[in-house]
């Protein structure tokens, strides 16, 4: 995976803690921090790849994991964000969450076989269809998080959108098609 996407440079890479990996049960994970050299924003990129969902292993929805880790959702919605080679952009989940004095924008989606899906129910339906038509149940969960700086939620939202636009082609190419 690239260490730079446009003006975004990787500044850290963090292994997933064993306890988290034991619960997640992903085949492979990536967890990195990128900093935008053109702004004060940094983002974290997390990708969990699941080679097979046949044995009950499946992505854990951030919709459930965030509150379980003490994050209080202030706002959640499905939005379209611009992405290269996609005239209409891609549909993603966008959450504004808070834990104590810390506020973040969390954007995530499910990606498999060239499809980007916000809804976990639609993602499950595609997994079932893919299992029947191509004998494949692999999928990925992609999550981008930006901190809200000086209570500027819109700035953090724009940071996630700029990062997604810059990184989407490389991320997509790295995921199985």
C-alpha cells in the first residue's frame, strides 16, 4: 500500500492489538496514519480484509463497535463522496462521534469485487449472491477517521473526502477484485 497519496504522507503504521484481532478475526489488516502537508489534518486509514465469511467470520460494523468503545454518535448518515473513475462518487457511512472532549469524523464502507457499499445489509446480500455465482465470500471494511480540530466538523469532513479521493484508486487496486 502506498505511503503517499497526493499531499497525504504516511506518518505512522500501527499493528492491531492482539485482543482486537482476536475479536475481529480478519485475514489481514492495515492501520496507518496519514498527514496532509497542505492542511493541519491527519487521518487514520484502517482496512480489514476477510478472505472468507463461511465460518461465521465477518466484518464488525463500526455502527456497533464505536458505541461499544465509548464513542457517542452525534450524527450518522449515508453520503456520497467524490471518487476518481466514479461519475456519481461512492456511497459511504459518515458518523460524527464524541468521547469525552474528543470528536471525530468516521467514514466507512464495505468493498468487494469492485463494489463499494455503505449498507451492511446490502453488503451481506452481495456476499450471498457472490457465494452462489462465483463461490467467493471475501470482503473488506475500509474506515477513514479524521479528528475534529477547534470544533470544525466541516473541516474534518472535507479532510476525509480529500483523503478518500486521493487514496481510493490505490486502495481499490490493493483489494481483491
